[in-house]
C-alpha cells in the first residue's frame, strides 16, 4: 500500500511540473515590439545627403630651417659650458670655453722661435751689409758675398715660416673660445665639462625658433599638383593648432622607395612650436555624398552613439555609427537615412 502511495505522489509531482513548463498557468502576451515612444513637438531637422570632401592626411613634423651643430676645431679639454638646453643665445655669444694652457704654451713657443730667428736675421743683415762694403773695397771675393746673401735669405724665409706658425697658434688659441654661429635656442649638449673635445666633434646643437617649417613626404600624384605658394590645411595635434599655410619649398627629387616628394610648408605662428612635433597635412582627394548632422545632435549612451528621431510624431532613440568630422558636423555612416527627422532639442533623458 505504501509503495502505491509513493508512486502516485511521484506521478502527481511530474504532472504538475509538466503543466507549469507548458505555460498553461502563465499569461500570454500578443507578439510585437513594445517601445518607450512619446510625443515630441520641439524643433526638428530633416536629414539630407550632403557633399563630403574626402581629405588625404599626410603625416609630417616640425623642422628648423636654420639649425647648426657647434663643433670643436682643436684638441682640448672642455673647461666649461656657458649655456644649457633651452637657453636662448645671440650670434657671436660665447657658449663654450676650452682649456687654453696647452694652446697658450704653443703660442709662446712660436713667439720665441720668431724672436730667435728675427735676431739671427738682424745679425745676418749686418754681416751682408759689411760683406758688400768689403767687396767694394776688393778685400773679399764674390763667393763670400754669395755665402752671406744665402745665409741672409735662408734666415728671412725661416722668419716668415715661424711667423706663420705663430699666427696658426694664435688662431688655435682663439678656437678655445667657442661662440654661437647663429642666434637661436640651444637644443642639446653632447658633452660635459672635463670631456676632451676633438676637432669636428659636435658639442652643442642650436636652432633658430623664428625659422620653423613643416615637412611632409607627399606622394607623387598629389605633390605634382601643388605649386609654391599653394595654401593647404595643417594641424599640430599636441598644440590643438590648425591653420592654412603656404607651400614654401619643394625638394626637386622624388624618393624612389616611397614614390614621394619632400615638401615644406610655412609653420603657423605659435610660441610653443618646437622642432620634432608631429604634424598633419590635409590634401583634398575626392568628393562623395553622405549624411551629415550637427555634432551636438549626437548623444553618448555608454560606448554607443545615438540621435533622437521623430517618427509619426513619436520620439525614438536611434543608434548610429559615425565617420569623419567635417567642421562642426559629423558623418553618419549607418543608422540614419535621408528623409528622416531628427529632434534637435530632445535629450535622451526625456525617454
């Protein structure tokens, strides 16, 4: 008897579960999409196709038209730097001083050599003069005159050579004081006091901040359409700087690897502009039709973009995919079609 009751109870439980999952006890909802639409009576804008100018963006950089590396011209130890990176210098200003002791010693030795030879030349001149007097009196031979003349001429040549060596030593001593060849701003120091400077070794880099340019490698097809003076749009993202500037220089040779020409544009006026900053050049490529809407009509919803659309008098959210920004408008790639109505005053919170 107990076994029958247990079996009946199990069957009853199974029947109840089957009824529950079959939905007999649940309320049925008619098929269809339920929206949270509401009426809208504010300002609207009808979407239309607009011409969109497609621009080709060329990367480039800011360069200094006038820049130089200050190098040593003699072998000497660096005594001190008078400037650091970022300092502004004038043309002819002393920027580096080298150790002068060895160079001064060379000047003194050369001067002593000149003095010694000059004394010998003075003595040889006197001897030549006396020899000419004795020869006129018939007391010495022509050979004696020739010997005295040769000795005098050799000493005269030696004096001239020593004077040139003295002049070179004096010039080398002047090279120990290194001056700025141009007015500008110090970019970098390549050595420090105590280092030994060799001839030709770069010690300092200077550029003129008043003569900056923007340099771009432009593909051949676009480059050949540009002439000197042509205005084009450039951007420097780090400074949020945008300006139309003229083409000022073209390198008259194409790069065979990238098939491009190096082109330089005038730099926009800005006290914060520095060599090496990333720049972009906008070149018109083509024109196409697309949907443009004002940027303020596009709302953020998490990671998605949407606009508020009016359909049959009702306000709806419409998620869209955006493209390029054109001035104060943005292109809508999908989600919005020409002829549809945008609620320009509606906010997402209204729904």
